[in-house]
C-alpha cells in the first residue's frame, strides 16, 4: 500500500503497510481457485488507529477479512529454537524470553540467555538433520526451566511465554513482530505465514 503522509511543507510518512505471503504455494494453491489472490500477512508500521481505518476500508470494498495474528506460547518456543544464535555482523544478541505471571497486579519475568550458552544447549539437544521436532523444543525449554528454578526457585512452567527476542527477529503473543535482519527476512516471513495458515478457521 502507498504510505500515508502528514500534510505539511515536507511529507512525513506516518503509516506503511504491505500484503505478503511466503512459502504458501505448495500448501494452498491446490485447493484455491486460480483467480484467487491469497496474501496471508498484512504487515504494517504505524498507529493502531490508522491500521483499523485501512483494515475497515479493505473489508468494505473487497471480499476479505482482517484479524490479529495471535502467536501461542508454543509457537514462540518454536521461534526461539529456530532463530536463536545467528551471527549478526560479528555479534550475536542474547536471547530474551518474557514470561507473564498469572498474578495480580500483573508481573512479567524477563529471562536473558547468553548466546553461546543457548547455542551450546541447543546443539546438545538438536540431533535431527534439516528439521526441528516438538520433542527437541520441549526438551530445550525444560532445561531452561530447570536452570531458572535452581537459581530463583520459580517454576516458569506455571507462567506463559509472551515474548521472544532473538538475533534475527522478535515476536510478541499479540502478533507484534520485528524483523532484525534482512538476510533472514524470508525465513522469518515463512514461519509467520505458517502461523497465519494455522490460525485460519475454515
């Protein structure tokens, strides 16, 4: 979509949006009409208010539906396993996991893991070639939970993972995603597209 701009002597972009879909061909084209345009993701950078206006306009003028992408705690665990430990311009960022604690008043726990420690742990667990299994992801987080409990006597398994920040991307359970590397943009988009496919209610 063309960017929206403020009226002033010099144009200033206040909102930008993109339709896209990555790695959808093999999964979806077999069951869709050939004339059907299928773009699962609507990425935007701007205010929620402007996004709501654009979304309402599209739904009113086209046969389409907009909805917020909800990323489950399990999907965030997958993201952490898949996209942690990548070398970015000679440095690797720590992996930060944010857990929501079911108490009042609301409280979050931030758990930062040194990149080399995370990579060593993951390499010890990840033995399958070319794919990541659910068992490996569960084992990874069980190790992280055990380590955290030894130091702080807190059971993270009783909390909810709500945010993951890794070297190439960060994602929040409410669908807020930041792309931190152009080199891994397509891979991250592919993962987010798959989540969107799984969220479709047929």
